[in-house]
C-alpha cells in the first residue's frame, strides 16, 4: 500500500513528460512547416506579380515542360477563390509559425485553439490534395514551390492531429492511439511515398527520357 502514491506520482510524471515532449515536437513541426510554407508562398507571390507585370517573364522554377510554375500560377486552379492561392499561404503559414514559437516557448494553447488549428490544417490538406490531382491530371505540371507547400501542409496536419490524439483532444480507439504513438513518422513517410509514386508514374515517360 505504501508504494501506491509513489507509483501514481511516477505515472503522472511520465504522462506529463510525454505531453511536454509531444508539445515540443508539434511546436517544432509548426515552426518549420510555417517557415517553409511561407517562403514557398512568398516566392510564388513574387513570381506571380512579376508574371502579371510582364507576360514574357519566365520564373526560375520553369525548369522543363513538366517541372514548371508559370503555367500553374496563371491557371484557373491557381486562383480558386478569385485571387492567387499563395496569398492564403502567406497568412496561414505565418500564423502557424507564430503559434509554433509560442508552443516551443512554453505557452499552453487551449483545447479550442488546438482543434481549430487541426480543422484548418485538415481543410488545407483537402485543398492540397485537390491541387495535386489537378497538377498531375489536368495541368500536367509539377510546380516545385507548390510541392513545398504540399509537403509542409501534410506534415503540419499530421503532427497537429497526432498531438491532439495523444492529448485526448480527439477521440480514438486505443489501437489507433498505439499505432499513432509508435509509427507516426513511418505513416507520414508512407503518405509522402504514395504521392511521390503518383508523380513518378504520371510523368514516367519524361523522367525516363532524362537517363
């Protein structure tokens, strides 16, 4: 009986440590994806502005008939809401980076804010996958900076969701929680792998011609 309180205290300490580690990991991912996504969005914004001023301008990311940004930016898919998509990225990724700094410096975000962040990231992921499909099967182009936004958005959504699951902010069966805790990075790599495979197979005639 005398060991009960000590064991309980140890369990509480382990849980607290795990929660702190999860928050730090998530804060770091938020900061890095926020910076990477913002830089990619900023470069797209600059190139889009230059292209509007000079239709003959060739963005530095126009590398080949397949790897190109200019045609993607000037397409209808590049302005889904009536303005350049990258403007959404400038605001959203800046906010994510700021929140990441807050988490890393010890600030405790409320449940509502975490869930709002996860919902926003989910919306971003859905939009990103629609853009991936449009790029591969409608525009027949891969925009390098857009790909940077894809990678950042997916990582952000994944690790914010993992954090919400680990903290109990999102309900999930125990087997799912165990899988997420033990294999979160492998699942993310597999996600990226599927997208890379789609890109590889979609443009295989072009890739194979380079060798």
